[in-house]
C-alpha cells in the first residue's frame, strides 16, 4: 500500500454493537481507569511502578536509555534473575503448594505440578545445563512438544543466563537447521516425540538430521515422552538420566536487566527468518503487568489457560513468563482440540474450572464450524474472561465466543501484539473499556500507538493508515540476532522515529483502533486500498461461510481483483447461484468496490503453526503460479489438496 497510492484504507466496516463491563466485574478489576491517567502524567514512572512488581537484586539507575535509538535499554543498571522471579520467590512467599501447571496429555494422562516442584525441576535442569558446558550467553535451541519440560528447559536457561530459542516442534529439518545455525546453538533440547491428532509424532529424527548439519551443536538432551524407538548418537543424553539425578540446589545469579533472555524466529513473508531478540528486565515487566491487567488475574482463585504452542511468542509471554511471574495456576495441553473428540477443550475447561481462556480467532471459527451443541454439552460456567490473539477477530466470531463460550457475559479482550513487541500492546481493559466486537480498541497504559499516513502524519479519527509505535516500550525487541542493520531497515526506516509494525489500521470516530491485517496483504482495487480483514469479515458474516481468506490478484482492468477462498459450514452445498450470492453479500455489506471478482470453495486454508493464513500462497493460486516456499506451514501438503479440490465461481 505504501508505494502504490495515497488513498487511505477504505473505511468499510460498520459495527454498532457495544458491551460495557459488568459493574461487578469493573468493581473487582485489577486495573481501573486511573492507570491511563498515571501513565499519561509520567510514562516512565508508570513503567517503573510496574517493574517493582518484580523482585530485583539491584535497583536500576535509570528507567530508559534511548540515547542509542532504536536500541533501547530499560531499567538500566538493574539486576534480576528471571527464573527466580517466576518460581523461587513464590515458594519463599509460602506458595510452594500452589499448582503452577495442570498439564493434560493428549492421550488423557495428566500431571499437576506445584510451584515447589517446578522450581526444584528447574534448579535440577539448570545444574544439568551447566554440567553440559552451557554458560551465560550461550544459545540453546528447544524443539519440544507441549510438555512441562519445555517450560522447564526455558526457565533453566533463564536461570543460568543462557539464551533460549524455541522452535515449533514439527518444523522441518531445513527450518530447524537454519535456526540452530543462525543462533550458533550449543545444545538442543528435544523429546522422543509428542502426541498430536491421536498419534505419537517423532521429533528426534528431525533433530538428528538438523544437528548433523550444524557444527555448533555439542549435545542433544532428550525427554522421554512417547517411549518410541529413537536412533541414538554420541552427543545424545536422556533427560531422565541427567536432570532427574541432578542436585536441586542452585543459586540464581542476578543478571543485568539487559541480559539477553531469548531469540525467537519469525518468518515474515520473504527472506531468511529474523531472530527477534528479547532481554530480561523490561520484557518480564511488561509480560507480567499485561498478564495481570488484561486478564485480570487473581492468582489465588483463577485458573488461566492459554492454548498457544510454546513455539509461538504467545506461549513465551502467556504460558511461561507472564503467568508464572504472577504466581498463576494454569492449564497446559499437549494435543489438538479435536482429539479424541471435538469437545476436548471444553472437557478440560470443565475439569480444571478454567476461569480465563486465551485462544486465537482461527480456533474460534473452527469451533463455530463444529457447531454450538459441542460446547453446550459442558459446564463452562467457570469462565469469567476470554482473550483473543493472532489475527483480527471478526465481529461474528467475537459474538459467538461471548455467547457460546462466555455464557453471554464474559468480557472479551482482543489483544494486538507481535513477536517483536514481546507483550500485549493494544487491548481493552476488561473492567474499564466498553467493548466493540472486532476492535482491539485502545493502547494499554504506557504505550504510545499512532495511525499515520504515507507522510508519517497522524490520521484524524475516522481515517485509516499504518499502525506505528511512537515511544519505546519495556518489552520491545532489542534487535535482530546478528543483524543490526536489518533491524533498523525492517522496523525504523519507513517512518522516522516511529516503529512500523507492518499492520494497517483504522481509527474510528471514538478514536478506537481496528486492525486491518498486514499491509503487504492490502488489496488495491481501482485505486482504492481495501483490507483483507474487512472482506473476510463480511464473508464470514454470511450464514453459509465458516472461514474465508481473500487476496488481490492482478487484474488488467482494476489493477487488482479480489479473489476469495471460502470454507463452507458443514451442511452447506455450494452452487454457482450460492457463490454469486456471496459476492453480492460482500458488495451489500461493504460497498460495490469490495465485491470479489471470484469466490473459490476450499476445504482448508494454508496456515502457519500459530494459525495465521498464508495469503502469499493463495495469491500464487489466484494468479496461477507455482506455489512458493511452504516450510512454515502447519501442514505442508495442504496446498496440493487445495489445488486439487478447487471449485470456483468464474
Ligand atoms: C502475538 C502474535 C504478529 C501479527 C501482527 C498482526 C497479527 C496479532 C492481532 C493481530 C489483529 C489482533 N495480530 N494479534 N491482528 N488483531 N488481536 O500474533 O505475534 O506471531 O509475531 O504475529 O499478528 O498482523 O502484526 P506474531
């Protein structure tokens, strides 16, 4: 959109429904409207107050050093240990018997682990890592299923100052080897496999092949989960033969606030994956504060469940660092939501009386497609707040989530953030904000967001443009691993002194923010910029459509034409007449400019492991090209199935 025209993003969607916080919820909420005021009157002092929620070995001298922008330093001179903050301090406060993780394996096995137990296991793992020669600043790649040892490995790294880099279990040999190599990792922590979709998947073969190619790898530490046969190499060690026998006495050394904590690779649409670097004090401050404020966590009574994979930033900040730093009790689930049946998540909510649930729109739309009767078979009355992350949530999915999962009363927090931002940036505060379905609404206290035009000027209320961040924030990325220049170039070159996130947004008449998807995906039709989000939202607003993805395909007349891929609801039969209806429905909802040129029915859509639609691949189909790089797809065979099964409205 940047280069192609000055036309602001068309302002098409019109959503009028409003949901004010329930007075009882508002009264008991962790954070009230005064947080915005205190952050406005002194932003840095506000963040210093939040940093004091943590335990520091040495106080900082200065809240923020921005003299070497865009490389920030937060809580300069301060020292802390991240793992101590997540575990030992709760045990020291007498909370050792509180359950930290209720873990549910896919086959139905389960473990409840207390803070005392988790803390001891992390201390044993920290001793083991040290015995294996891992030192502060060394890199450790973690390639694991969703088992507690994944969190233990991360925290053990944090405890000794090693830098972890978690890679989604299931990524290919190439993807894994590329990440190990870029980070120069000494150690890989993995498992013999994990359970997904009713089967034991293998991870160890992939690690073996990747480690063979990467000279930096000295050891591979393997957790036994599935008991399947695995090949064994000289560099391999079993977790249960090393960690289990290690001492659980370990002193948590304090590290500088800016000591690196982790690298997490994001693929982006083109080029080599970027190793996003996060450090300690600022990251933990914002992960911890946002978890407390946005989810309204009451650690004594709530049961929190973030359904993300640990390989996604959401798993880092809202399974490991946010919840554990706050002393939360949470659920962790190994498998897929439809194994052994489509009510699995709701069964788990009922079993553990989950009160705060955090999931992604892609999952919500899948639950909608499976049918209202499935959640209705379970007692979900424990749920008191619902969260959404990863993509814009379309208003129909928002309403369904509130009605069918949240009992018609639970507030929904639609949280916008990125791997790069480290923690939530834009979200309603559940006790304060009158919610609007489909809008992430307001920057959190202490966060300065803007929407700007091509010339970096703020757009007025009612306008659309590029979402930017105007002031540094504690959990911001500190760079791209090994590539300073790429960091400046990618995030700081489009607009001077503003971080450009890559997303389009509009600001409505009340000043609330509506995220409109990646600007790379924005379509330019007859000189108008149209967001994929709005057209997709209109399509799933039609009764027959479960899920939709749209792309702009080059068009001799209009520049680009809108091509839509739709998944229909279970019992709907498609026909040329029906597809025509869908095109008309979009035109009626958004205006004739947004009418798709073509609608294609598909049975699935290409998605990343974190559930984001890879529109680039759909554009290849719409423009009839060879399909491009599929290495970060959740399931790399999906593209051939889509091509084979196409029926269209041409
Ligand atoms: C946390 C995470 C970041 C991109 C981001 C944006 C999209 C995430 C969103 C959302 C609209 C939301 N995104 N949350 N868009 N509303 N609530 O997803 O990190 O995997 O790095 O992706 O996801 O496009 O730029 P990451």
